[in-house]
C-alpha cells in the first residue's frame, strides 16, 4: 500500500494516536460481545483500530471531526468511503446512525471529552447495548467503582444504573503518539436488564449530580441546593422535613448504591407530586 503522510496529533482535539497494533487488535475484539450488531467507532484517527474492525463480518461506520484524519482514512481505506461520518460525535443524532437499529459504540476516545461521550451514550442507551473503548485509567476506575470507594461518583452511579461494567486491561503511555501524561484503560459496558428505574430519570440525574458535587458533605447538606430548586419550581411548597430527618441523610453520597438513589428520588417525587 502506498505510504501517505501521517496525521499530526492535535492537542486541542485531545488526540493521542495508538501505535501498538496488538493493543489495537485487542480493543477491536472487545466489540465481539455483540457479534451481530453494526459498529460505530468514535475518533478513528489514522485507523489503527479501524483496520481490525473492518475485518469483522458486519457494517462499520466511523465518526471523525478532524479533517486531516478524514482525508487519511479516505486514502488508506477507500472501502470505508460511504461509512465515514465527518462530524462532532457529541452533536450527532445517534438514532439515525444505523436507521434506528442498535449498534456497538467503540473507540480510542479523545480524553478531553470522554465523560461527555458516556453521558451521550446514556441519552441513547436504547440504541447502544454495548459500549467499549479506551479512556483515561482514572475515568475507567471511576466508572467501575462501587459504593464506599473514593473514586465512586456521578459516572459510576449513572452508568451502573443501566450498564454492567468490565474493566478489561490497562494500557501504558508509551504506546501512543504523543504519549499521554496518564495511564489508559479499556472497558466494556453492556446493558443490564433494567428497562425502567421506576422513578423520574431526570430527577434521578439531578439528585446524583447535586449530591456528588459536594461529596464531602452529608446528604442532609449536599442535597439542599436541589431541594431549594424544587421548592422554587413548585407552587405548593413541599415539606422535606421528614426526608431530611431520615437516617440516610447522615451518609455521604459515596456510601449510597444505585437503588438508594432511586429510593431517594421516589421520596422527592412524593413531596413534589411528580
């Protein structure tokens, strides 16, 4: 194959191109948990992982915002031409990607937007039964953490409410160009059998985010900004006295499991009559 000029990694896009083919192949194989579904790869760069994905007997699309990377992919993988999406993944309408059909999401995700990618995944969870890929080790540990851990937080709760999390393996900085200042990790998220949390999901998210934003405080204190907002939005002023006196309010958010947050959301709903 003709050698094409390499793409220079761009710092403002958070690009760290993987150079180790064995690792690229191993990440590509994480999508085989759902071998029948098409694949959407985010941020393919120069296609080090893409080359292994397109060998699989199913449709592969890639989304890339960097025009240089898009041109490189068009030259090196002309067979992908119709399946290269030149766009910002965070702004895409993912239900249109495969005409309303579910797909596997994967990629060596840009580290500066990895959390936003997972929030986007949650918005489209009905279309994404499986999400795999490489992110910062710290973020991977946060997603996989359980209650009581110092790394347990917003992403842990919101993702674990809908997905089973597997921390697959760690990747060292030296296999990237340029090497990141942090270690990386590959994870796989697969949808659990939950179809409904049984509570107001928007309120659930607000509760989780509000309490973890002041994670060192007990729930009695960290929840107050949300209670104030709910009081302001409700014509009939709700009475949260009983809730605030509950023993659970002496705990910190990191001590609560997903079901605890669901139960708290239901208590809030009862007071505001949602």
